[in-house]
C-alpha cells in the first residue's frame, strides 16, 4: 500500500481525484493532516480510504504520536508519500516510519525555503511581517528542524517540478535521495479557462469592472509576496488608469491588515484587496480580467496563479533569480523582470503581449501541464 500524508488543500483534493481517475484506489490510503477543527478544501467523506488527523492542540498532537491506528498504517505501507515536509509530517514520519520503508517527499516549496525565510523578505516587509504569530512560526520551525533533517537524510526520492530546487535541498541537507520530476494536477482546468468567463457575470466583482486595466499583485497574504515595494512602485507611475487587486484571502492576518492599510494610503480607490475566498468560477473570471500580474517572491511560489495567467495570455513579472523565472525561460516563455521594473524600466509595463506571444505561451503551458504529462510523472513516482 502507498500511504499519502497530505495537508488540507485544493491541491490535495485534485491529487486524490487524479488518483481515483487514473490509478487503483485500493493501493492508496490518504491521511489529511490539519491544525483546523474543520476540513476546508478536501471532501473528507468522498473516499473510504481517507482519514483526517487534527493536530490543532497539544492534546491532539500527543494523541497523534501515540496512536495505534497511525502506527498500523505505516506498518502496512510499502511507501510513504510525504506531501510537504512540514512540522507535523516530519514528526509523524520520524515517529512511525519503518527503518527500510521507502520515503518520497513531494515538495510544496515552503518546506524547502522555510529555513531561508529571512532572506526571502525585503526590509520593508520584515518591518510589518514580524508579528507574534510569525515569531511563533519561526520558533516552531527551529523545533521541527532536527526531525526534518533526520527525515531528509532517510529519503529515497525527492519529487518536485524544478530540479534547481532539488539541488538547493542538496546544498542545505545531507541526503542521498534521488530526484524525480513531479507537479500536482492543475487545479484549474484549461477547458474551463478557454470559456473565458466575464467579471460582468458576478456582482462580487463589480468594483473591478470600473477600471479598464487591472494589475494583480501577489497570490496570497503571505509576507513572501513582498507587497509593499510593488505597491509603492505602482503608486509612482505616471499612468494612473489602472486598478490593483491583491488576493489576501489567506495568510498572516496582521500582515494582511497592514498591507490593506498601506495599499489604501498609496492607491486609494484604485486598490482592491480580495479578502474573501472566491468560488472557482468567480476566480477564473477575475484571472481572465487581469492584464498584468506581479509576483514579487524571492522563491518559487504562486504557480497556481502564474500558470493559468500565462495560459490566458497575461503579462507576468517575476524575480529573475527564482526557479520559476528560469524554468519558464527554458520553456521559451519570457516573463517580465521585476528587477528591471525596480530599475525604472517601466515604459512597456502595461503594454500587452503580441498575439504571437500569447498563442505560443498558451501552447507551451498546455503541453507542460497537461493531464498526460502529469500522469507520466505520477506514474513514475508510483513505480519507482
């Protein structure tokens, strides 16, 4: 049996749907690990071989590390697939994994870069990001790190989209794990995007329709988005005909409140924070309405927005030193450079891509993130 340790996420939900569609469910057991009392993204009743473990309190945590059912799950499993090597996963694998059990880490990005957190934030971001919640998270990471190092040393395979990130793991941890290419099933169906839904169909997006041009900044309320320098940059542009949307429906609440306050101070009514979780059809319409997106991460992040935005023909700006920027360039897709924007090279910022660029990018994205390509990668992971 293959045991999967998964967080409560739309990516986990889509992954399980993919396994149900293309593989034998009898060979897999899915364990959803969440600190919340309620499961938000995963339908916990959809599969018989799915269970939810809640680790939101010290009592829950103690119960997890002394759980006979969990122990038996590990004993009965030939392979353990660790979907994000976060704190709870690290401890559970450390506690229950058998000595010769095959361990495969499917990285979520943050589980690579968490130890480099400070270098991912700009100085102005640090000033508003270091809240008690953030300090608690940093302390937790330090406590977890010895367990994480132990697990990484025992891994057989590390699976992720970009091999450069595998090399980053090798440079920071001792391990003999081999690389396997992998990406999660696309949570956004390309066929749905081809319909190109309109924001006019949704009253929730009425404010967006008041502006001719829309710029998206970031993908979440995580400080890794480094919102402030981009908001200041946009405020300084002579062209004031555009509005700025910021997806802020999840992340650090204190940081989000501060970004909203500063966003309004800089841009006034042109600043549109998205603080509520939008249903998929509404979010698709919003992505289709975006003209330019700026993802000011210093690491791979926001692919769930970047991939569909490129597919829809939108202009994307990224940091040149990120693995995402380099990977897109290697595919023949040329993102805009935030580094150039920061040097004042903003003349063509709001100029759309050519028809040829849009069509070429769409084909390349569809090929790289097709169901067929995803199936090939996942199949290789299951039959390593």
